[in-house]
């Protein structure tokens, strides 16, 4: 009877959807309480096979056992297969780094995005990648590691290689699932989870759910991470409790502090702090309830539309949406790692070949197996330089103080005399290559050539040194100089960094619009407690039609620039101007206007939403970015009003002298479009 009912439901679904079920690919699973006779009926009447406990669906275990390490061991085996091939064993250091980032650490992403892997399994996968990095050619787990894995997992800017710990990365992936649940992502899966586990606005501080699934327990463990940077963005304010929920982005704990400790109403929502028109804060009520810092931070919250819904934002991301990258960075803050020399991080910002960057990084990080470095393992080993046999072989001696190194540095185009520099560490040499002294008066092209030549010299010296140690190579100085110059030319021409003299410089002058059009320029000046924004409207002849400035309660440059653009649109709409160009020197704002709200920073999304409503009514409006030099008039007006605490309307004749001069300069150099 029950089997017939199930078959009827499935048949009805097939008829309604027009789809058919493949019996060969389908199966069923029953819990412990189901009688075996029922399973037999399903197999006989329906033709489905009974699924095994370890069956996989879409590449992941459909059912989990108490031994989670065993359930996900296939991920570790797959990772090991990816890095154990013979081709991988012949890769250079840079090749290994690329393979680790693009292959090894990407392999478990699919599984980690859905399940919290056991800590032991993550450590085993870290060990596989660590062995591949340090010693991929030998069998066994004993190998020399001169730098801690945690330091290698630091960002490039902090002296590491940007590798990722699997456990931390897994936490970041699960945190994204938790963020979807918290922010009510429009997904059927999220809706089911929120309904099943009764997720509400207080979920971040609710007690863990009892009898929850393994996946949900992993999601709940991410709540502590979310609480570090999750904040409510005020819309209507109806769903935000003033004292209990985080809603002020610029305060340390995102919650306000009361002005006095007693006599304050406890049951308040943010909507009760707004004016009656719901378009601004009731400042008198704010000053009565909160301390000065809280009031200032509340006034700095972005302006909103009264129809906007309260929502969650992630403050570690400019768009307000939690990404795996931003979550991983937040997790790293609690991890300990050694501070490195800032010069090491600068290496990766240079424009030389990636393999040369890796060689410089290994030198600066003191990772080369020089004889002095190897003597730390075997104190009785010989430490003399294999090239000159006069001094101990340190990185500084080998690449800077050795007679061979001195000769190669002198044979460069700059005839560098090593004896003129008193260096105590090899990082000082690399810093010299990256940032030559100002007294050398190098052009940008000369700086690139110096770094490129220096990196090639160090690469050449290390190769020759190894040939001398392992193959008893005889050094021929003239051949080395020829090879140095040949490789320098090869790298330089492949880079093709020479500027094109035919490229014309972009005009940085203010230009008048077409006849019948208006041009609106706006800018902001940022103060310590508030900012000033200015709007200048000029016609097709370059004459000032209108100039205004006002005070805004924000110290965020991006937010102030967005406020200036929106205010300019309001002014133009009030004066019923239709053919208008809007110009601003804030590229981030103008890009956000052109690309839409989804990619816009959260601080300006409300301004852009209200601006979009005005733009729909005035379809002929055009927005574009210009350089600061072409936006001088509003820049001067905003700066002057901020300095003198004077806001309002100005004109070309009676305005501040700096503003008048800027307008006159624009008028004198106009070039019609």
C-alpha cells in the first residue's frame, strides 16, 4: 500500500513536469527502523537498488558516519595524486608555488564549501602540500624546513607566499554559508535551513540547536567569526533593537553607549530615533540618549531611503557582502606568525619575471642552502665560500662581497662599486635594488633596469655557485659578463616597458558641454568631525549658473563624495534641468553608478539607490569621471567652506577668491567638445 502511494506521487510528478526517472541511476535508502520486507517491496515493484552507506552524490558523501576522517579521506587521496606526479617533481620553486595555489589548494574546495572537515584531516593535507613545497622528489616525511608553514601562509605583502591553511580556509568557506543564512539569501536551501532551525534576528547570540545535523553544527560554529564584523545597516530601522543588536559601523562593538546609566528606555528600535519624515535622525533624541562618540558615529551612518529594508552587512568587505577571502583574512588575525622584513613584501610588487621574484624572495628570507645555513644542521661542515675560498659563505658574501659578485656588479651599466656600501644584511642589497637612493637621480626606467639587472646577477651567481660545488665548474669571467648582458637584454625586451612616445597625454582641463547642455561638477572636503560638499553648475558658455555648499555629517571620503553627487542630482532636479553632465573626480563612485548597486561599496549604496530613482525620471542625465585638475572649482569651494565654516549659495562675483580664480581659469582655457 505505502509503496503504491509513493509510486503514484512519483508518476504524478513525472506527468506534471514532463520528466522521467532513470531507474538505473536511482536508488533508495532506509533508516534503521524500516522493516526489511518494505525494502524488498521497493526493489521488486519499483526496480530501485538499495544505496550503500558510503554512496556519493555529486562527488560528496550522501550519508556521514561517525568517522568523518574516513568519510572525507578521498579528498586527501585526490590531493596527494595531484602533487605526486613525475611532472610535478621537476618544477621550479615558482612552478611549485603556482601549482600549490592553482591546483593543490583548490582541490578540496568543493567539499569544504559544504562540510566542516576534521582538524586532523586538514593537518594531513597541509603536510602533503608542505612536503611537496620543500622536498617533492624524495619518499618519506623527513625533510628540512627552514621556514615555518604558518609564515609561508602569510600574504605576499607580509613576507609569505600567500598559501592557505586548509583548516582556516575550510572555516572561511563555512562562514560564507553562515553568512547566507544570517543575511537571508534568496535561496531555497537557505529558506529551509532558517525555517528548520528557527533562525531569527538574534541568531548570532542564540544557543546552539539541539539534535542538529553535522552540516548545521559546522555553520553554527561560524557565528563567532560573523559576530566580529557583522553589523545591521539601517534602512527603515523597524527591526533593529537599539541596545541589543550591532548597528553602528564606526563604533568598536557596533553598539551605542548610553549618556547616563539610568532612566533610559530599554525597549527601543532604531526607527524611534528618526524624524517624523523618516529621512534623518532626531538629533535632540540622540543627544539625550547616547554619549558624544555614539552620536557622532550614528550621524555618520549613510543616508537611506525610507523604503529601504534593514539588512546585515559584513564590514570587512567594501561591498558589505562576506566573501571567502575577507573571512579568511579575519581568521588570520587570531593566528600567530613571525614578523618579516618589509622589504620582502615589496619584492612581489616589482615588475620583473616571476621566477626572479621568487629567487629574490628566497634570498631575502634566508632560505638558500648556503654553507653557513647548512652548518646549523651539521656544525662540522666546511663553511668557506666555494667561489673565493676566503670567507664564510653567507648570502651577503656570496651575492655582494665575493670577488666574483664585485666584478659582476661593477660590469653593470652603473659601474656599482660594492666597497662604497656598508651593508650588514642581504635585505639591504635588495632594498637598494628596489628603491635606489634619491641622489642617484634615476628615472623610472633606470630603476626597473637596475632591479632587473641585480636580480639576474643574483640568479647567475647562484647557478654558477652550484655548478662549482656539484660539477667542479671552471669560472670564466668574460663569459659570465656576456651572459649577464645577453639575459638582461632578453628580459628587458620581453617586458616591453619602454613608453610609447606617440601616446598623447589626456587633457586635464575643464571643458564646456555642448550648446544647450549644463555641466555639474561636485566635490567634497573631509574634516575631522564632519565634511563639506560643493556643487557648481555651469552652462555651455562656461558661465556659473549656480554654486552651493553644505555640511554633511561624515568623515568618510567615499561617503562624502557620494553625498555630493546625490545632492547635485537633487539640485538639478529641483531646477528642472534635463540636459546635464555630472562630473566628479571620485572614480569609485562613478564606476559604481555605471556598474550598478551589486558591486558598489555598502557606504554609498543608499545614495546610489536614490540617485537611480532620480535618473529614471531624467533619462538624459550623463555621469562621468574626470581628473582632479578638471574639477578645481568645486574642490576649492568645498575646501574654503570647510575651513571657514560658511555654507550656502555663492556666485562668480561674490564667492571666495580661490573659487572665483578657479572658475576664471576654467573659463580662460575652455575647449568646446
